[in-house]
C-alpha cells in the first residue's frame, strides 16, 4: 500500500512537471502530512486542488471517516484530480467543488478542523476572513508559499509584477502572527509555510 502511494505521488509529480501545474514541493508536503497526522482532522477544507497532490497527502492522514472539501476553478485540473484520487482509492472521502474559492468559501456550511490554503497568493487573507466563522475550536490553518521566493522577508526591492502579491502575503502573516485568535509558526520549509492554530473568538 505504501509503495503504491509513493508510486502514485511520483506519477503526479511527473504530470505536474510535464503540464506546468504548480503543486506543493516534497519538503512542504512532508510538513503538511506531519501536521495532518498530528491533528487527525475529521473535516478538512482545501483551497486550491490543482491535480489533487496535496489532497492525497492530506487524505492519507485524516481521521477514519474524515472528509475533505476541496475547491478548484480549473475544470480540466478537476478531471485529472478525480482520476488520480480515484486511483488512490480515496475519492469517496473527497468533495471537489468547482468555482472561484473567494466566492465558494462564503457559502460553505459546517465547520473545519483543518484548512489548507494553496491558491491565489494575493487572496490568502480574504480566504481566511471568509472561513474564520467555520473554524472548529483548535482548528489548524496551513498556508503554503507565504515567503514567496524569499521576497516576503527580504528587504530588497521586489520585482514590480510581484509587489502586490508580496504585500498581501505580508498582510496575511502580520494578521496570523499578531491576532490573538491565532498561534502561528512560520516555517522556512520550501517556499515558506505558516501553521496557525485557531484559539477561538474568546481571545480577541
């Protein structure tokens, strides 16, 4: 089973390279798996499915009977993700919702024990605002690529076309590291990953 899992991940990595699909890198993927395995969430929201690579990493470590709701606006990538997740035998645990995440999140019901954000980098804080009323007590929010090629922490000038993204990622990190409702650790892993534990509204 483990060998099949690793083989499938390698196949997905090859597909991502061949078709220029951004997926979480291996180092960050290991951290994602470790956090998920530690928290064993029953209800997960993933913002940004792509081809289902990180979805599969999460699915392998959620609680028995757990469910992942994952959002993706690219219909072609959804088809590929379904194929890979079916191949892994986890598709019955996963609901893929097509659409713009910024619009879809607000309409979701229920609560989530873990949220993984890996979509439009400039929208991270907006996604978080829209999901906050759906976080379970002690929920974990993981955001990938928060250091964005090192420019978020670098005082040197950011290339003009990335300045808005970098500014908004800095705003996301500022919020999750200074708002009393979150306890956040920013890992240097990969392109930077922020792991935030939701402390609840009582901590405002």
